C-alpha cells in the first residue's frame, strides 16, 4: 500500500528526491543550529539557493531551534512556496523520549504548514539519516503523527507526501502505512 485517505486528506508514499516534488510546503530535516548540513538538509539548501539561508539567518532563534521544533521560510528556487525546517531527535537507543520528540517535529511542521494555508506538504524521513533513528521505528511514529494531525485538525492540508530517498526506507514506511487506520 502506498497511499491512504485520512481525515479528508491523502497520505502518499513515493521514492525519490524531495527537492523535485512540487508541493506548497517542503519539510526539511534540519539541525538545531539551522545552519545547513548534509543529507536532506544539504540537498534542500543546494536546490533552493542562498535565499533560504539568508532568511534563516534573519529568523534564527538565539539558541537555535529545539529538538521537536520547527521554523518556516520561503522556498527559494524549490518547487514549493515554503520550507519548514524541523529538528528531529538524535537516536540514543529509544530511552530518551526520541519518539515524543520525533512526533513533535512532525506535528509542529504540520501546524506551520497549515498556518501558511498549504494544501500539499512533503516530508522526508526525519532523523533516519545522520541522526541514526531506525527507519522502521521512525516510520511508525511519523505516519501516526501525521494521521493523528489530519484526523484532528488538518485544516487546509489535503495531501501529505512522504518522499523517501532509498528503497529500504520506502519499504519501512510502506509497512508502517498498512497499520494506519483510514478514515
């Protein structure tokens, strides 16, 4: 299964490059300093151009963005209107509220996206790259958080697309999606 309907919206899975999928809001897996980095973060900054970093430099909180938090900027040259920069947790074995922090990052991202009037949002698999969160565990948290948000208060959001870079992560999300109740 690669898509379901939840709360009047659609959750869809695709394998590919998040910087090439046209949506209203692209979610970036950012670091807490909001200074750019590797993986998804680096790809978004390269594809979006320097405008994104210039805006981050203007709005960056004094002590960075906390784990589970997010900020929103314009999207530069990306095929989107906005980028939400979400800070996921570093995996430390699962006993340090990583699931709660990951859920918070997805929910805060959706709050900012809905507040911008977005109808379509794309997510990467937050925290499963350099931060080491196991993809199978992250997929369950991510999909449950998004489905819960859409059921409770989806607002303008009509589609959430998880753009997953590799086949292993895609398969983990596909399996986790089958556990989500449509409706």
